[in-house]
């Protein structure tokens, strides 16, 4: 059976990094509301126009918008399993996810919490950049390109940074996480779904810990 998992953690915890690995290694489907919103902003859609300024301030986009985005993409992950990356982020979004999964006869298998300390997060986010062509994620110190200025995957020499990856916006994003997202953890914990993983460990070690959690689910 396909697994449905949430990767939960503050900005820079490694949700996107680990989701991309799971997608590549296990053929699961990464559903990142942040990526969906950035695509909408780039395409200038009505959702993008609403979301742009909110994202640049580091605040949360409305529950209705992000829940609709997930609803539109969920069926594509039916056979393979879904990795929810950056969703849900509020109690209302958690309820919306239950409804969306229930309507499809599916359920949540794990909520994987990536635990990282706040000073490390600022370092991770301010050093992050991605390939402008294929989207591979890098970090100036923690995951540099093998050849300086050349993407390991597609050899492009163009890279980009997110407009919300500056220290001031990161602080707002963290405050939003503590105030609105962390409170959903006890609800999942009470259901026995939460597995907390040390997100300060090296990327390969974090990936191995997540793999161990998924492998023990015999379904
Ligand atoms: P979103 O895109 O989800 O951003 P975020 O939650 O702030 O998280 P990040 O993407 O910054 O971090 P990450 O955990 O993916 O870390 P990464 O793997 O890149 O959301 C952006 C905005 O969109 C929000 O602020 C909001 O406005 C809006 N939004 C999105 N979803 C929403 C929702 N559901 N509701 C309302 N609004 C929503 O890693 C970071 C860096 O660290 C990388 O450079 C990486 O190489 C490096 N790194 C990763 N792991 C390690 C490691 N183990 N050791 C060393 N370095 C590492
Ligand atoms: Mg991300």
C-alpha cells in the first residue's frame, strides 16, 4: 500500500531536501505547498498574485488556498504515496487534509518531525540556493556544487535564491511556525503518528532515519 506521510518542521529543517530524496528513491510524490505557491507567483495566476506579498513577509497564505492546491494534486499521488512538505501548517489545514484523504479512502501513516535548533536554521536558509534550470537544491557550506558554479545534475551555470530567504523574513517564518504549526503536533502525537527525528544530523543520516520509519510500516 502507498504510504502518506507529513514532513513537519520549521523553515530550513530539511523538509524539501528529504522529500526530494524520498521522491527519487521510493517513487513517492512530493506535495510542497511552498513550491506550488512559488510556481503560481512565477506564472502570475490569481493565487500567485494573492500569495506573493504574504510570502515575501514570511506570513502564512490562507488555509483555503493551500488546501485547494493540495486537493488538486492529491490524486496524482494515489498509487505511489504522498509526502506532504510544508502542509498542513494550521489546525484548519490538518482538518482539511483528513477530509481530502478520507474522501479517497486513504489515511495518514506518519508525521515525521524534523527537530533543528533556531540558529542553525538561519544559517541553512541564508546559504541556500537552487539550480535555476532543474531545481536541485544546494547550500554554500553544507551542500556545495562539486564544480563551483556548475549544477551537479544538469550542468547549468544559473542559480537562484528565494526572495523570502533573508534573516528578517526567516524570523517571521519561524514565529509563524511556533505560533500556528507547532500546536498541531500534540493532536498527531495523541494519535500515535509522530516520529521525531534529529534534523541536525547529516543529510544522509536524516534520510536513513526516515527510511527506517517507513520500512517498519508493514502494509
Ligand atoms: P515553504 O517553501 O514551505 O518554506 P519553509 O517551510 O519556510 O521551509 P523551507 O522550504 O525554507 O525549508 P525546508 O524545510 O524545505 O528546508 P530545505 O530542505 O530547503 O513555504 C514558503 C512560504 O510559502 C511560507 O512562508 C508561506 O508564506 C507559504 N506557504 C507554504 N505552505 C503553506 C501552507 N501550508 N500554509 C500557508 N502558507 C504556506 O533545507 C534548507 C537548506 O539547508 C538547504 O540549503 C539544504 O541544502 C540545507 N540542509 C538540509 N538538510 C540539511 C542537513 N541535514 N544538514 C545540513 N544542511 C542541510
Ligand atoms: Mg522547502
